[in-house]
């Protein structure tokens, strides 16, 4: 009899904390299970494809959906856990009654976070950029390695990782070098001497893979020649562009037409 009264007293004293802890633990477990189920379905979908792997577009959407679901389940679990406490429930009721004040607080304190969150959803579903794409966002240039709910990670190729807020991706001018016409010719610019013979430069380049060379700009400092070459099927555009620039400069340097630096 005494033991039963003691157990009842313990539950009355700590029941809210125990219920809250159990609720959060269940929410975490459900979030993990749902995440694993999504991964499993993605793997099965990939095995049914000829390539054996998901496309970059599918991987980008899947990653965002996983994070959104995980975050939503955890937030619901935390809300249910907090609802176990009578004092917090009364406080929440009072706050919800003052929706205007709450809206002002959220608007000023979390505007940037909310803007990046909404932009992350927009980026994942409209996909102006995808994981693995080579992009330029303002002054940032590199390959996209991750797109989270609030920011995009870009590998600059020099050992640094640039974190770009998703709002910038939706508001700044973005150049996606991995989209568009995959067979479009490679284009590079080289500068000749101001008095260089453009026709001689074309003849010097015609024996290589160059398909065209046009004078685009003439200044007192030099002449800008735009050189184009066909892109090999499946070749990496950035690597091919670097190779073409080096070969073109080498040929023009031997011909004595390249502008001195």
C-alpha cells in the first residue's frame, strides 16, 4: 500500500518530464525510420535505372525532402513534449492570443532565416542549380557539393568551401555551366598585341581543334580574340576549356602574336 502511494507520488512529481522525454525519443526514432525508408526507396529506384544511380536532380530533391521531413517530425515531437507541461501550455495560449506581436517578433528576428529557408525549398524544386553542377553565383565560382534548407555549399576548387545563403541563389544572377546545350562549343578569350594580324592568328590556330576565331574587342592595350572549339562527347567542359586556353596561348606565343603581360 505504501509502495503504491510512493509510485503515485513519484509519477505526479515527474510524470510530465518522463512523458516529454518519451515523446521526444519517439519523435527522433520516427524521424530516423522515415529517413531510412526514404533512402531505401531511393536505392530501389536507382537499381531499376540503367545507370544504377539517381540523377543529380533526383538527389537534390531527395536530400531536401529528407531534411524537411526530419525537421518537421522533430518539431512536432518537441511541441508535443512541451505541451505536457501545464505552465508552458498556458504560456503558449497567451502567446497565440497575441498573434500580431508574435508576427512582428518573427518578422524582425527571423526574416533572414525564413527567407533562406523558403529559398532553399524553391531551389530544390525549381533546380536552377543541382548537386554536382559547376556554377557562378556573383563572385563565387565552383562546383555545388550540397544544398541544405538554408545555404548552398560550393567547392571553389582551391581547397576552400564557400557557403552561399540560398536567398542569394534566388536573387543574384546565377550562371550554371553544367546546364544548357551540352554539345555547345568551348569558348575562350585570348589577348593579342594591338598591332597583331588577326588573319595570321587564325592561320596559326587552324591546324588545331579550333573551329572559329573572331576579333571581339580592340583597345590600346590589345585585341581580344574569341576562340571556339568543338566539345568532345562526355568531356568535362571546364577541363576542356583550360586545355584549349593553354594550347591557344602556346600557339599564339610561338607565332609572336600574344600580348605581353
